[in-house]
């Protein structure tokens, strides 16, 4: 598993631990809920977005 994939999965786990919805995280980051979903599934990750989350 690539480091990027590990980071993406951790984002989903941490969001879940804080009982935060994808919509809430997306709003805080200024991205769509669909983008958060894709990031958590390691489907589509832009370095700029990943950097803002991390």
C-alpha cells in the first residue's frame, strides 16, 4: 500500500472517530462531499487538497 493510500484511509478513520460527517469535513475544507469520499477511498487525491487536510 502506498503512503498516499494509508494517509487517505487515516483521514476517514479520524473523521469517523470524531463523528464528523463527510459533508462537515468538506465544508470546512471548501471541497465537495464527493471529493472527500473519493479521497477516503484513495480514488482521486490532489496533493494540494491532501496537504490542506493533513
